[in-house]
C-alpha cells in the first residue's frame, strides 16, 4: 500500500544519526522503516526493508542540514511505481527504487527515537505536526501543508 508521512523537524544538533519516525529494530527481521538524519550522508533519510529483507534508502539532496532550523519533511512510498522518496521544504525529492512493499514488523511505531537491538537512539530534535496517510499526497496537498514555510495543519481545506 501507498503511504505518506509529513512533519516539521527542528534539529538541535546534526550529529549523530537520529531517528524521527520509525518502526524498526536493528535486528534484521525486525526492520520495517525509519525516517531520520544520517550525518555520514549529509542528508535526511527514508529507509525501508521489503518483504524479502532487502533494504533501500532515499536521501535528500542539498548538503548538511543546519541546526536551529525548521524543515518540512515529506517521506513516501509509491507502491505502484515502487519508489521511496523524501523531500525537504516541498522541494524535489530524493528517490530510490524499492519493490516488494515495506516489511510488516511487530515493533512499536515510534516518534523521536529508535530501538536498535535493545539500545535506544533518541533524536536530538523537535517534531511538530506529524501526519500519516495510507495514500500518496497530491502536489496541491503538499504545497498546502508547507504553505511557503509557514505550515498548515490537516484537515485540508483546499
């Protein structure tokens, strides 16, 4: 199934790796997906494991994310075209091919941290206006939520 996450994140630091949204455990068969910051790539990342255990990640173009800045993040999985994507501030998304869906795992859905083989990794960030849809948002809906950087909340009144 298709899915879209949209949220605002404010980084207090841009190291180390941070998880914003996840359904993931570092133990292989427990890896579903996570959205976070990966300093080694200088990017925000949407990582997902498919039903056969293959992991792919899409990352944002544009260089090292700054601290003390609010970013509007949209991460999505397009099941028809087999694409993972992630964008910042309603810009062009970084994408990667990802077939086989997203693995269903029993891990808890978490905001602001990830449980990785019994060790918790917390995001040094602030999250706001987190939304999840079991469909792809239209470009009009994404623009509406971003609102030229001022943000808006769901429900859509377009």
